[in-house]
C-alpha cells in the first residue's frame, strides 16, 4: 500500500467520525496507528525472493531423489519460506549476493546435505530440515575444516591439508 493510499484511508476514517457528529479536535496518534495496523494486518505476507524459481527447484530436486513430486500443502510452503529466509541470511553473512542463481544453489546445497543424513533421508520434510538446520550447517563446517568423521576430533594431517589448500 502506498503512502497516498494510507493517507486516504486515515482521512476517510476521520471523515466518517465527523459525519457521525463525533467531536474531533485533534488527530489521535493511537487511532492512526490502529488504522495503519489494520491496513497492514490484512495484507498477505510477502513471499521469499525468487519464490517460483525456488519452489520449482525444490520440486525438481525432490522428484530426482524420491521419484515423485512432494506434497506442497498445509505448512510446507511456510516451512520452505522459513528455510529460504535462513539461507538468505547465510548468504548475507558470507557477503554473497542473493541472486536467483545463488538462491537456487543454496537451496540445492541444503537439500543435498539433508539427503546425505541417514535420518533426514528417511524422514524427509522441509520442517525436519528446519529443525535440523543448525546441525546440518555445523556438520558441513566440520567437514570443511577437516574434523575426523570417526571421532569428531580434528586430525592434524587434515589441518595441514586444509591450511595448504587455503595457502596459509
């Protein structure tokens, strides 16, 4: 809603009160805030950036892994939006521009990480990915810095390899 539309709505509301012979000496800020809250409370929530592309990406990925299209009813769209918002935050933290291509890449990456997890592969849902999101990211980070998979400890040869790859 534009500024002009909001102003018109507020003026209309006060004009109604005047026509009803209500005494209005000044504009009450609480009334204005209430009107604005009503206006914005009735609007649909904004979809994530590149929503259609990312939903299509999810469907293509799911069909390639499970052989059928996912159920996209109930809370699934909301859960997907939550996941996309998290991915967008990660991109921002890493100073990566949130383009359509990067957004699709981030979504594929987290879906693939979830698919590699034994439990998530068997119990796949966007809600479960959201619930396990921090663990998935931590596991991926551990792999990048060379933690041993067997013991969860850093292996000195892995550190040397990691540092040599980073040219440190």
